[in-house]
C-alpha cells in the first residue's frame, strides 16, 4: 500500500526500441540534459549492458563501482548507485557489461519483472526530489526491457526515419500491451520521436507521413535531424547541448524537452 505521507514521485519514462542504432541512447542522454537545462531534476538509469549512456556522460568503466546490476541483483540502494554528472541537475545510475548476464540471473527470481520498479520506489529516492527518471533500455525485448516497462509510467519510442521502422514498431507495441495486461496496467505510450531525419530524403518524409497517419498525436512535432554534432558529442563524453549548444541536434532536443513539459503541464 502506498504511503500517503510521501511526496509524489518522479515521472518515470522508459526509452525503448528493440532495434539498435535508432538514436535511443542519444535521446536518453540529450533529453535528460535538456530537461535538466529547463530546471528539472533528472535521473538517467543506464539499463543497457553496453553502458553507452554512462560513457556519454563522462563516467568511465573503471569509475562505475556500483551499477544498475547491483541495484537489481545485489540489493544495493539507490544511494549506493546514483552519482552526479557534469551536467547540473542530471544524475546517473551507471551500467557495465555485468548487466549482460542479468537476463539469465533474473529468470530464477520470483520478482524478476518488478526489481527495477521496487528499486526506483525506495524511500531514498525522495532525498533527490527527482522530477524525471529516464531509463535507457537495451536494444532488445529482454527481461531488462520488461523491468523498465514495469517500472515506468510511459514509454518513449525513438523511431528512425527509414524503410523498416514502422514494421519493427508493431512488435514493441505488442510487448507494451502485454506488460500493461500482466504487470503495469497504467503503462502508456509517452510518444514516438522521429530520429535521424534527413529532410532532403524522400524516404524520411514518407516515414513521417506514415507515422503521423498511423499514430496521430503520439508522434512528437519535434523531429531530430541527422546531425554530425550528435554523433561527435559522445566521443567527448558530453551531451550535444554542452558540446555544441547551438547545433541542430541541441535545438531539437531542447524543443523535445519543451514539448514534453508542455504535454505534462510543467512549463
């Protein structure tokens, strides 16, 4: 039973797409940074064994003493795992390749789908007064992704503007529906974000038209373009907003944050 004396918790959003290379981690890092720039207190949970979100925020593998693996499987507390980043207002639960074995280890756990849900609702989370928790999911529909969906209020889907994009989306939607029916009845689609968009390419335009025709208002007005600065920023361990603050990528993620906050009546 929930504790009526506790303050309302943060908005938890899983960023998921089982297809790799669609801008999922790029979106996780830069949306988190853009929300922090808007004055929000944000936690980014790296749930991808590749740990790219952690690297992209300047946390080297050698400095990831406690990780999301420990949070899920070793009874570590949020206070043990959470660490500050170079971005004011943005905190991180880092990940390492240890997470790659988590799916196998989770199978034997009776609460295997609820471990992240419970971890993100520890009383310790109140200490940080987060407005948002973003979860960077692995590029697969695994038990880790299911954990993220059970923990989250909603799912943000980055959708690459390419030929097979909408085809892969149907399987993700099916998984979300199954999680809603079995473990998290309040889970909803936060929105669909078109990424890697090239306005000079007729295919990008066609994918956008198809997505808006099929999904309507679920598709964000904001579109993330192909932008070399977005690709370069991770190698400098910075969000693009810090790496090149006026690049097209930076402007897009600021616009996305503002559109999201408007949807949540937080502007």
